[in-house]
C-alpha cells in the first residue's frame, strides 16, 4: 500500500512546492508567465506575478490577486509609485494633529503633498503596505481615488508581527462593488526589494522615482468552485483509499487462490478409468476422457467381464467372487499360484464427492494417492478449488513418495518413539488402517 501511495504523494508535493517559472526575455519584447502551481492555485484561487521589466535580467515576484475588484485578465503594464512618495495622511479638524506616518500603509485618508504627483492620463500602479489599522479594500479604494490603475500590496515584517511571510488572500468583509481596479499581494521580503529598486531607480515619472511594472495572472477554470471540489475530495479520499486497499487485498487473494489450484495440464495428465460393471478399464493419460467413445468400444452389459468370473459361475461348488475384488483387465491370470488380492483403492465403488456408487460406463480419475472420483467432478475440484485430494488432502501436483518422505522428515524421532513400521506405509495401507497409530501399545 505504501509503495503505491508514496509516488502519488511525491508528485503532488513536487507540484505544490515547485519553483517559480522562469521569465524569458526575447528580442521582440518581454514574455512573462505567472508563477502558478496547480495544487494551491486550484485550492486557493489564481496566482499572479509582479515583474520589473526595465531591469536585466527581469526581476519577478510571486503574488496573489485579491478576491475583490477587477480580475487581471490581461497583463497590466505601468509605472509603480509608492503612495508615501507624494501623499501623507490627512489630519482631521476634530482630532489633534498627528505626526506623519513613516510607513506606506495608505491609512487613513491620504492627501497629496509636494509639487509632484502621477499623471492621471498615464497608467501607474500604486505600491502600499499591509497594516495601519485598515482593511485591504480600504487601501485599494484610496489608491483608486488617487487615480491608480492597479495596486500592489506588500506584506508586513514577520519579526514584528510574528506571522510567517507568506502570500495571503485579500478579501472584503463588506460590499466591494465600487472597487474597479485590480489588486495583488506580495510577500514582505519582495516588497522591501521592490521598494529598494524604486528608490535606486534612475527612471522618473512626473518627478517621482519609478519602475516599469508588469502584472500578469492565470485564473483556473475551477476557481469559483474550488472550495466545493476541495470539500468533495476530502470526503472521497478515505473512500478511494479504502477501495484501493480492498482492490489490493482482492488481487492478493486471487493470486493465493491461484496457487492453491492445480494446473490443468497436470490434472489432465492423471490416469483415468472406466467402470465396466465388474472391473476397471484402464486408459492412458494421453487419451481425451471427454471425447465421445465409439459405438464399438462401449462395454456390453450381457457380455462376461472376465474368464475367471465365468468359470466361477459355472462351478456351483465354488464361492462366487465379489465384484469389488475382481481382477482388473490388465491383470494376467496365473495358474501356478493364487492371484494376489487387489489394493484397497481398486475396490472403491463409491465417489467421495457426490457419494454415489459408480455405475457402468462411469469415468473416474485416479489421483496419485490412489483415490478415485468421478472424472468431471474431481477435475472441477482440482482446477477450480483445491489441488488436494478431497479424502486424504494429498497434493496431486507432487509425487506421493515425495510427500511421504517430507512428512516423515518433518516428524522427529525421539527416544521413546519408534519409526513407522512397514505395515503402516501408504503402499500397505487399507481402508481400515487407522490414521494415527500408537506405537507404545503392546
């Protein structure tokens, strides 16, 4: 499970914390692509880039557009001017005079001072800083009143505020339909760098030091639906992980079940026989037991199965031999000594699977452990269910001698126990041989 989820998590983190996209400068102009990672941009909205285009190389800062005001659909190019360079807070007549604020927070209401101010016919971008006791939307309103085309809001010093220096989402707690310009937020360290570049710039606009600034943004198609989709993903994630876990468990169970089954070629290579009513007709494993038998090969019910059985019926004084003990068709008659009794597996007249007695013409499969069953039933059991004999649980894919040897080796012989006798070996076993023998019994 960990091996599957770790590559996915690594891919997500690599995109989430990806480095800013490079800015390319061509002979025809400047091409700016906003820094946007698909994970945070999808979850929190669009991402944008603020770039100083009259520097070589181009200096770019990551930013985040505000949730109010105009969208940055097209790149915004203009002169960036700090509001503190030509404005001061207006002092109300109802309050005592206050000292000039040394910051650039655009709070409270600003008044123009000095002989220089931006040309209203030119596109210029206001630079302000977060803080000062007013909200983001009030800063943007003040810059819009002064004629700015857009606003760049810088963060606060994390050493004084205690908050991390990260991009924040600028929202308006009230109605912001009167705001018609765009706004974006940059980090404090980027704000300090941009402010220092403006102070050291040789470019001026209407007597004010400035730089050429380009603002670009990329908006996701899912921006307005991202909270809902994120919530749905959070709900579905446990279900997806549970489904993956169940799928892996199902695959492992299927593989384990496949290992427990016997291959078809091994099962089909096992010998099989046909019950003739009084004995077994042996067949080679190479013969197809499912092929229909020719008409001439079918056993005749009225025919005598074997000569010894006919002689037994003719002799009235002799005891008739029972059907289970009838010699097989391959056994050669011997006149010099009596025939050896058949092994107990040759006397089986009942299938242990269906519990039905074998009838004339029934095909049976002989397993390595010498148990016999109806051919179709035991083939389905071995191929579809287990590769073990339904009676003795012997593995049909392994020779019986190897299984017996491994069983004897797995049982240690102690000083108080004796090795199994020849009488209890599988070759000499009968149906009445106990499964467990107490060798200590005298």
